[in-house]
C-alpha cells in the first residue's frame, strides 16, 4: 500500500466520521473502522482518527518490511483472533506483534522488527509452550531475549509508556 493510498483511505475515513459527528453533535456514534467497530463518544473521534491513520501506515510499512509469509498486518482485534484460531503458528506470532504495536498506538518506528520481536517472544518464559517449543518456529525464529518484552508479549521498553490514545478511547 503506497503512502498516497494510505492518505486517501485515512482522509476518506475521516470525512465519513466527520459527517457522523455533524449529524449527531453529541453522544455516541457507531463507527466502523479498520481497527474498531462499535459505539464511540464523539469526543473520542479525534483520537480514533489518529489511531486509524497510524494503523494504516503501520500496515503499509509492514507490507514492505515484514516477511511475505505473514501478510497483511492485522489491525483489529477480530483479525488477530482469526490468526490465533488458525493452524499457522507464525500467524499467532504476527497477531501478538500487532497487539504489541496496538499498545504503542501503531507507531511502528522504534518498535522491534517482526523477526527480532518473534525471536524475543520465543525466548520469553511467558510464551505458551505450544509456540516456544515448536520445532519449526525455533528454526525460523531462534530464541533471543528482547529487553522490554512484558509478560503479555507487548514491547514496553520504558515503564508507563503504554498507549496514549487507546485507553482514552476505550478500544
């Protein structure tokens, strides 16, 4: 996905949400976006716009810099759940990677690359045995400790540096 296409998609989403806000002026609106579907306070719309733009950029970046075998980067919880339900264990790691990015408001710059992240997850004592002990994953992603990986598989290099937007929006 090119940066131009990301800009077009984000702008189209923002115009749609602005029209919903204009029609309601207060209260809740129902929003369908790449990262969230549901009722949302109109006060949280600016935050959602930023998150959607960040998420679309992260997906476009991952399309270029992530492994071809695990594309596209999931953005919503529903997409991640689908990957966790699949038989493909690399997709399980990809879903965890997406959740880690989500916890940083999809700001991918500064976040470890997928390969380094997957190696860190494979080295973590908090990772479920079915992943950590899989021979195929061990070959593809040899375990190597990743500083800042928390017990949930989210990369948090500094304490209290969680999402600045997602908790506020309630997604």
